C-alpha cells in the first residue's frame, strides 16, 4: 500500500466519521428543540417550525450542520469509489449513476443551508404547515421541497449504484430500507397535505429519518471498509 493510498483511506474514514457524527448531532438537536418553547408538535408541525421562536437560531445552525455533513458524506463516497477502483486496477472513470447521485446529494445539502436564511411561515392555529403567507415563506417551502426531492433522487440513484457495483454489501438491507422509507415519507407528505394536514409533521419526519438513516448507514459502511 502506497502513502497515497494510506492518505486516501484516512480521508475517507475521516469524512465518513464526520458524516456519522453530524447525523447524530442533528437528531439530538432536533429532539432537544422539541422540548423547548414554543413546544411545536412533532405530529402536526413541520421541522422547519423549530427555526421560528426564541431558540430558532439553534435550528438554523442545525440546518447549516446538515449541509456540512452532506458534503462529508459525498466526499466519503467519492473517496471510497476511488479506492475500490484502484484496488481492482480499473481505469478511473466516473459512472453516471454515481456522479449524478453525488451531485444531487450536494444540492440537497445546500438546500438545507439555504433554509437557515429564509424562515418558514407558522400559522396561528397550526392547522396546516405547508401554507405560506409571505415571500420568505414561499421561498422556504420551495427550497425545502426541492431539497427533499433532490435528496430522494440522490438516495435512489446511489442505492442502485451500490447494488450494481456490489459495494458495501453488509449495509444493503439498511440502505435499501431507508431509501424506501424516504420515498414512502415524501409520498405521505403529499397525501397528508391534501387530506390529513394534522399529520404533515409526522410524514415529513418519516422522510427525514429515511434521509438521515441512509446517510448514516452508508457512512458507517464506508468507514468500515478495509
């Protein structure tokens, strides 16, 4: 093993670890904010509502943190692919599924960062969390929706790539499960917004669990890669 290979492996493990730690911190901060004023409901209120109120700045930092660990996850996946290609002595080439998936994952992370600067609209009665009343609120909803869709597309493409390349087989059940949960959660958001607005928050959190779980599982698999 050359010094270059050793450095690549160290960077790969470092980025994978950073992504895993980022996911854990994101979840812990979300949970903490649920217990702080103004005590939004995790069932009816969207996660973005946590960024509106006396502790909203904490949620905004969390949004920025999500962008950072998304970059770390992308770097870890790209470095793992480079290592695997070198070990198999294949010529370096970026496959369409991988390249597109990584690009979309970056866009999804960047969307999270944008949310920190455009707070959502919170209705007085909290009957629907996907209604907007200001221009800033419209921007927030559009960026959040775009971010979720791009994250889903990235997860699906990268999951297919992992299977086709037979990469990280020990995490396939988790990766596929979280990918399906993300898809189901976003479909649930659409259905809930149309017919059951009182559970939009729950639907959104299911999709978020899928995204975060997928990121953690893949990063854990990459970190374990010998």
